[in-house]
C-alpha cells in the first residue's frame, strides 16, 4: 500500500473539502451577545476546526435583526479598533464589509451575498485578478489609506503574531531555530527599505466575493488584516500571481527578503499542520 505524502493529502483535501463541508455541524447550539445585541442562528465556518480559524479565532455566520452576519474575533482589542477604522473602506471597487457591531475583540460584519471569485467563469476571474492587482499596487502609495488609519497601531503583525507564533515551540528544533534566526537577521538588514503598509494576506479567490447587484469585490476574511512590513507577501498570498502580473518589489535586497519570508510562510504552515517531513524538506532547500 502506497504511503500518503503531503502532496497527496493536499490533493485529497482540495477534492474532498467541499464534500466534507456539507457534513460538518451546520448550526451551533447557542447565541452570542455583542454590545447587548443577540446574534442567533449561529453556524461555524470552516471544516478542519469548525468555528475556529487556524489562528485560534472564532469564525461564524449568524443572524442579527433578520440579516446574515459574520462574527469573528480579532487578535486583540487594538486589532479590532484597527479593523473598525477601515469600516466600509473601498479602493477601486475592492472593499471591506461594513462592521455592524463590535465589543472588545469581537467583530460583526455584514454578510456579503454574491459569488466567490473561485466560482466565477474564466473571464470573471481574470477581471477580478486585474482589480485585485490594482489594489495591491495602489496600496504601495503613502496616501492609500486614510491618514488616521495609517498612523494607527494595528495590534497585529502577520510575521510576528501569526507566522512566527505558529512555529511556536518548534523554534527549539535546531534547523528551525537557525532558519528563524537567519530570517530575523535578514529583516534587520532590509527593514529600513520596507515601510509599514496595509497588509492583507488572505486575498485568495475563495476569500474574495463579488457582491450581487453592486459588482463590488469584498474581502471577506479579515482576521489577519494588519499594518506593517508583511505586506510584501500579499501578492504571493493572493491569487493574482496566476495571471502573470509582476510582483511589486522595491529593490533586489527586498526581493531576496521576500523569498526568505515566503520560505518562512511555508515552514510555518507545514509545522502548524504537523507536516514535519515537509518542514525538513523546506529547511534542506534553504
């Protein structure tokens, strides 16, 4: 019998995922109150860990005043404030959903009815890629977000609060510890060339929804939204690269750091999923 490797498991996950999603718990037996308002008819999002993201955050669909909403937790209270500051922000028809309620780390967003970009026909996906690429290029300008947002502390950094945090105790694995130390040294060498910018590492085709009626594209998975140097991975974390748009880079030194940071992202994911052979393979190639 052939042993399943990580590539085969990824293929199984991609093909069986939609089927498995239909088999998970579709309703949560309870409600959530946010600022005294009750959110009912809760349903967990996701299927690996229903209702909980890989970052350990709540992620659910629910009903509030007769309308569908998404409920999730930010990294901390400051992170929630940062998300609220971008409430209903749009740039070139790429938008954040309206935050309708919040309390502490809890965020309640308007549910966006429409079609995910992954479900559009080829022309629709290509059009969406063009718009998302314009968004990625546009946010490199200093005046992209309102000044009040640009000067805020985001309360979350994709590098430090997610990728490195997910590595966690595996830092004591000699090879992992050596790689992370090298990554940190490389960052120190280039940090002055990487200004803090809006960072959104979840611009995949399945996380972008074209709203019915308006035709606007909405970013529906905002748990990892932030401000900092990690914007340099937004292009690679998006679906835009499949359409041969050039990766926006600043210098050759930053380009090398992007490569190193992408390796960090892959290593963090492998360790987070317990794919240790995959992690060893990645470390051997660095």
